[in-house]
C-alpha cells in the first residue's frame, strides 16, 4: 500500500482583491501570517504571529483563486502573496506559486527579503515579480526601524538580479526615519547598479493601521509621527529619478 501524501498547509490571515497596488492589474492578494520583523510603521500587526492565522490547504487557496481567474486574467492581473512575510512559510508559498503558474496566472511575491535565503530557485522561477520592501539603506536605522538586519535584503536583491527576476522596490518614507538624503542616495545608487528594477515606489507613511494596534492592546510606536509633506515626497522621488530609476 502506497503512503498517502499529506496536503500542504499554511497559516493565512485573509485574501482580497486589489487594483494597481500589489502588482500590475487586478490582483488576488493572499495575506499569510507570521513575520520575523517588527517594523515600527507596520500596518498589519494582526499578521505578526503564525498562531493568529487560520490553517488553509493549498487546494483551498487555489480553489478560491480559481473563482476569480477569468476576471484577474482579463484585467491584466494575477496573484500576489503578501503578509506578514510569505518566506516564513516557504513550502506553502512555493506550492501556491507553482499552482498559479500551472494555471497560467501572473505571480508576485511581496517580501522584505530578510528571509530571502529561504526562497529556493524553484520558488523564484515560479515568481514573475518580486515586490521588495527595503525599509532603509542605513544599517543602524534599519535595525532600529525593523529589529532586523539590512544585509540579507541586499543579498536577496542581488540574487534576484542574477536570476533575472523583475523587481518593484517599495520604500516607505517616514519623516525622521527614512528621509535622510545620504541614505536615500545610497539606496538609489545600489538599485541603479542592478538590471532588474522596473520601478521604485515611494510610499508616504500613514497611520491607517493605528486602529489595529488599539484593538490588539499594543502601542503604535509612530502614532505621533507626521506623514511626509508633498515637498519631501517629491524630493525623495527626485533622488531616485536622478539615478535613472522609474519612480512613483
């Protein structure tokens, strides 16, 4: 008698549809639970812990995706796996990406890159686009802002360039934290030296997730931090453009 294969499962928070935010076109966005970082501006603290997610099989997730396949394909979209941190569950993430590719869907992985070493070449071969969140280019600021180290993310970006994976870079602009001109220019120079960066998205810091902290009974560290002014956003975007990068 042959042994039965246990279904691949993961811990997920939810799924949703979005347009023009989580990759090209209209996307089926899967939010997974669990993250090794604790970014001070995180908008999804309810995805930090694996235990807070619900267990779902790859079959269950792909069955849900199938309901929208015609719509997202027609709209030039696809599937994005985000979180939390998808690479905290690499087997589950890889399995969902594989099934999506088999269905002919465009795939995107939204990650900090901190756990990039957990992404196999096979997982990345099934990933059409990586949305790479680079929190800061200053090592000390990165550590204070996230609780993690910058080097794994930069190594991951370099590896993606070598493998030919296209990237959209996401850079959250937080006044007093990620607006230092020298650090921004350092990141711009690093990215300009790669051949796989399609765009840099400068995302103004906001407090839309503050109510989640209140609901969880935990402090929101940047509650008193202002959103960046239009002039600051323009300056930072211009710094990336000056290095020949397409910026939004």
